[in-house]
């Protein structure tokens, strides 16, 4: 019986210790009685992986609460065309700079300014995606958004969370 209690105690400590190592030290996160950790003050990068900067991502999502469908006056066809147009433009740009996107599959959230420029892109590769260097993909997306203007300017910040798979295989669309 004593052996079982000792083994259970060791097992409990083995499980508990890793969790305790992630606990915040109160002195590191207090500022005049308000908890503010250094990570919360980090600026959201232009391009980043979904899962990084979680708190900033959530705050930015709330700030860009208008969705693409809302910006398109609930016109699903228009929203679809605008989204596909951006993906086609991204694919064309990749071809121009010599980056092969074939087989790339990702979830992506795009945050647009009122003028239609892209403020942030968050992405995450899908499990069945072709393997691609994340630093190279991030650099490509940074380069893409530097001069890209979305073909919609609703006078309010907006965002869209969607999926992208390359090459874009869609019916031929009329670009507005």
C-alpha cells in the first residue's frame, strides 16, 4: 500500500511540475495593481501564424468586426468573387516572384483597412498541405500585401476567415 501511495505521489508531481513551470510570477505581470504581461503589449505583426499572438489576434478580430459578407451588403456572390479575386491575385503574384504555391492549403484570416489595403494576414497550414517553409511563406505574404489593394473599400475595417487551396480551381469569374 505504501508503494502505491509513493508511486501515486511521484506520478502526481510528474504531471503537476510541467504545468507549474508555465504559471506567471505575479511580480512580472503587475503594473499598478492591473495585470499586464509583456506579451500583451506586443504589436501584432503584419503576417503571422494562427495560434501565435493569441490575445492580440482576438483583440484585432474584435476591432475588425465587420465581416466580408457585411462589407458586400450580404451579397454572397459578390463576397465570393472578391475573395477569389484576391486569391487569384496572390497566385499570380507568386508566379511573378517565382514561388510555387501548388499544393498549398491553408486557413487564413485577412484584416483589411477602410481603404482596402491589408493590415494583417494570419494563416495556418492544413494537415494535407504541401510542405513549405513558413518563413518563406511569411516573407511572400509580407511582399504581397505591401502594395495590394482589395477591390472593395467599405469605409470601415473588415476581416474574413476562410480557406485557400492552390492552384485556385474555380469557375471563371468576372473581375470587377
